[in-house]
C-alpha cells in the first residue's frame, strides 16, 4: 500500500504533465529524470489497482513531457535557432580539446597588434643617422610669413562701427539680445541666433558672437553627438584673464546658410 504522501506525489506528476500539455509550460523546466526516479522508488509499494493506474498515468505524463521536449527541439532546429540552454548543454558535453578545436575554427580576430622589432629599430636609427641634410639633398623648404589680417575702415562702416565707442555699444547690444533670446534656459543654438534673413547679416552676427566669446560675455559649447553648437550668455562679463580660454573655429558658408534657411522655412 502506497502512503498518502507518495500518492499525492503521483497526482502532482500527473497534473504537472497535464499543465505542460494544456498551458504551454516549458517542458524543459520539468525534472523528468528525477521524477522517474521517484516513481521507481514508489512502484514496489503499489498493490491496489487504483494506485497502479495512477503510476501508469504518471509515467505516461512524463513520457508526454519528453515527447514535447523532442518536438520543441525539432521546431527550433528547423528555424535554425539555437537556444542558449541547448548551447550550454552542448558545451558541457565537450572536452577541453574539442572546445579548443571549435575556437580555432571559428576565431576570426578583428584586432591585431603590431610592434617594431629590435632589427627594425636599428634600421630606423641607421636611416636617420645617415640621412643627409636638406641643403645637401638639393631641397629647400619654401615658407611664406603671413601677418594677421586687419579689418579696414570701410568694412567697419558697413558693420555700423565708426569708433571704439560704437563697437562697445554694438557688443553690449548683441549681448543683451542674446540673454533675452536664451531666456531662463540661459542657452540657445548657435545657428538659431546667428542666422539672419540674408547671408551678409549672418556673417555680421557670427562676427559679433566671436567677440562676445573672446571678450567674456558668452561661452560656446560643442555637443558632438548632437552635432550642435550652443551659446551660453553670461550674467556678468568675465575678462579673458580670469579663466583659461580656447579657440573654437566655426565655418560659415553660403550653401550651408541657404540649406538651413530652406529647412526652417
């Protein structure tokens, strides 16, 4: 006679197998081998026909689970799908030599390390030691010294600048405009602020922004991921001597300006 506890175990196995079939539970989550071992231990105690029927139903249920595992593997293999669990099982079965053989067949390094050898270093030293001077090789380097350009009076007049006072007032006016446009965020896109209705005014505003940054009225921030330049007006001017500054060249072309105007239209 089977005890009540073992009888309940057979019933749970039957219900589990039924759930795998009807509710779509992963058949590989069932420890089939362990449950078969438990049934093997119970079988010698089976005497009653009803208990024998339960044992048969439990065995058939586990057999059905195994069948579903096989169907699952066939389905996945037909899709050329490799489940991580199957790969893990396969790896556990391989020996160290087999794993090494698989690695050498599938290894395709994309990074290589190059280094210079001692003979290569000696050859390089000999080359530079025996290299003749430029004068002896008949080669002369042509260089031209170029002095910084200057903005003439006519160009300044076109920009509305007649004197240093006019220039300072223009810078202050541009600074106030920048702070007003930036608002509470205290930042604005460089091109949103610089672009104007014509290319001449755009260049003029870019010229003024360069002085705002150089004179400490504002800062430029490059955002490489967004490919954007941000202007941040300062609440108070900081002279260049108060901080370390760096130069940020910004290219302005008529074609790019025209493309931005067309996009924003």
